[in-house]
C-alpha cells in the first residue's frame, strides 16, 4: 500500500527560500556555574521551614472541572498494571512490593511512575469500577512516601506539572473513594504541588521540563477555586518558557522530533483544561500548536512514522496521528524548517528528510547527535534509507549501544576518519564541531535540490563537507554528491580516510553488482531500486535500526570509502527506482 503523499507545494506558503542561508549554533557550553549554584540552592531551600510554610494554605474541597485527556492510553500496558505489574521501556516492577521512596528502576521509569502518566493506560484498559481501586492504592502509596516529604525526583517541577494534569484528567479514577481522609490528602497534595510550582516552575531546566512545569501552574489556576491570579501568573510564565524553547518555525530547540511530539501532546492536554472550564484557549496555545504540528509533520516518513533524529526512535504512525488529532490542527507538512533545521523533499511517492543544521546547544542537547547533513528516504509506505535511531520514545537500551547510536557513523552521511562531526563527551554533552551550516534550496519543474555544507571537520582535518541532493520531480531518482573542500589552516591530505554511509531499512534485500560500484535494493513489497557510486570503493557492512517499538533490528549499510586528497575529494552516487 502506498504511504501518504504531501499535497502539491506552493512556493512561499511555507517559506521556501531559494537562496543561501547561514545557520549558526549558539556559543553555549551548558549551564554556567552561577546557574548551577542557583539551582542547587533552590533545591536545598525545599528542606527549610520557610518552604514548608509556603506550601501551607487552604486546600480545595473539589476540582472545578474534570478535563478530558485527548491522548488515548495503551490498553495492553494498562492490562499489565491491572494484573499487578508495571512495565515501561523494557523494565518492569511488581506493584505488590512497590516503594516510591526506593524504586530501584531507571530514571526514565521512575519519572513515568511519579508523573502518573500511566493513569491513561489503566483508563484505556478497564472501566472505572475495576481500575479505580488500583489507581487509588498506588496514589495512597505515593502520598505516604512524598505527600509531606519534599524531595527529588517526586517534587521535581516538570513532574508536578505533568502530575497535576493527569490527576485532574483522571480524577474519577483517583477520587471515587468514600474515604474522606484520603480524598482530602489528594486534594491537599494537589494544592501543595501548585504552590510549589508557583515559585519553582522557572527553576526547571529550560525546554520541555520548564514548559511542563508552567502547564501545571496554568492547569492549577483553572481547576483549583480562586485561581485567577495563579492563571495569569502561569500564562505569563508559559509564554516565556515557550519563547525560550521553541523556534519561530515551531520546532523545539532540542531539535528532537520525539520532544516535538511530546510538546504537542502536552499542549493539547492543557488546551482541554480550558475547554473543560468552558473557556477559549488563549492565542498563545493555539498559535504554538499551529506552528508545532506542521513542523512535526515535516519529519514523518511515507509510513506515517517519525524519522530518527537527535536520539529519538521512529515513533509509530498511530501515535503521530493521535497527537495531530488531539491538537485539532489540520495542515500540511512544513517543507523547510529554517531554525529547527530539517528540510523535507517530497516528489511522487518519495519523501526525503535532511538534517540541515548544527546539533542543539549543549544545555538543550538531551541525547543530541552528531548527525549534520544525514538524510532518510522512503518510497510510498516503505523506508529505504534510515538512520540507526535512538532510545527516546522506545525501549531502554544498553548505555554502550545508546552512545554509539548518537555518533555520526550511525547516520546516513559522510564520516571522516571514523570520527564525529561534533564531539560527544563522556558525560553525554556535545562539544566542539559543527558551528555553521550553509544551505541553498531550489525548486523547479525538474524536482527539488538542496546543497548544504558544514564545518565540523575543518578544525581537525581541514575540510568542509558539502552535500548536494537532487530529487527528481517524479520521485524515482535521487542524485547525490559528497564533496570534501579544503578549508582552514590544517590539512592532513592523503592520509585521512572517509566513508559515506547509507543505512538500509531492515526489510531491504541487497545484491551487490559485479563491478563493486553498485547494488540492487529490493523492498518488501517488490519495488526495486538501483544504487551506483563513483569516486570510491563500495562495501556492504552490518548495521542496526531501532524500530518504532524500540527494538534493535539487524540490517545492512552501503559504505563508500575513499581517501581525502589535499585538494579535496568527491563521491557521486545515485538511487534510481527500477520497478
């Protein structure tokens, strides 16, 4: 079955720029010493009598509304919870022995438990009469451990923001008990969490965490009686957080498509809180969703799932569709996200997505990758060229594998001397490398063409990497050229090896040609593509792809190798649809 096809492009409608544009990465090395010290002092203040005093006050007797969660839960995951176990990204825990103060699981799993996002799963798996006793028991255990004990991770600002949204949306599942003491504890806990966020939301890390915290403040202002002042405070804070973390084209500054998806889900959930109170969502939220959704659609492939960038798994078409439906935004994919950094070429049944920007700045690079100028390619509903993928949005993988997936070699692009175009430090942060990407995009009756270059190898090897990609108007031919241009003072010349890697989707069958310069690529539905290269020697090597469920799958990669000449080197290649 053919995959989705973009509607005809209209020049200017989404800001296609035929000329060159220089994209620069900010000179950011992470949080400053003063910022780290301020954050540390803020958390130490949680233990003081003053903070305990700030959390005191009247608690609500009820919520003003029960908003609808626009995102459906996973019924299979909910059934597992109802059977006595909690599973998340390949980990599990027995609920009979669950102790929120000593979980003994990964940070990601602990965050999932503390956020109460799993409430949507049990709601999808069973009616309230069956699911409520389980939900209430787990909430009682959380209150016993952290209701009056202000400590991380439970009281982290982003988790409180999410928790307020989930407690409100699933109030019938956690407040159906006739135990008045328990009900008062839940409502009092919610009020204390809101007061905690009033002063702490802006202390959350810049990006998705701070946005989630301010969403909690806004939701509390709408749902807890007497919250008009808090609502105004929360909307102002949310506006600041969004302005700091979202580019003008709607993409998140971390450049992660999975984070982009999570942002849309979060804002759609907050939007429904306004609707539950019979209020129109503010223009801020509607405008942000209106920009974020087309940016997300710009990085989906022909099968409707995400392409794999910045440590993210290729999230399934079902989840993408559900998030877009929840947003109520109806739009076409953004072809050129100038600031977010992704270029989308769509001709015929073929979709090409290119990373045409530097990696995210250090303070926003949660799992950031050295993937500049890599691309993914699909034909109809089948993927042909992929990146290896990542762990975000999928199963938890061994640290060594997760680290390898962030490397340049794990992406379909050129690699010099088997080194990353942007350094990845031992602590997971991104270092020096790509600082500038120059881009030229042109549209014509013959198809779409992108020429881009990055300076990630200039300082170490003295070469600029330039990549040219031209997709024919019928989508049946992709011509490419990777060029190493002399630049800077340092030049290693003939002693530096390089390789252009094309990771194949796992269902693609490969047959090398007799001359060693090409291959026949047969897709699972029988369609055939030809690959040819010039300027290097081609080999077939093992690779890996993280599928939408987060499972590593064995696959292959085409590798075209060469030696960098002092005056530069060029590798030309072609993918052509044969049937």
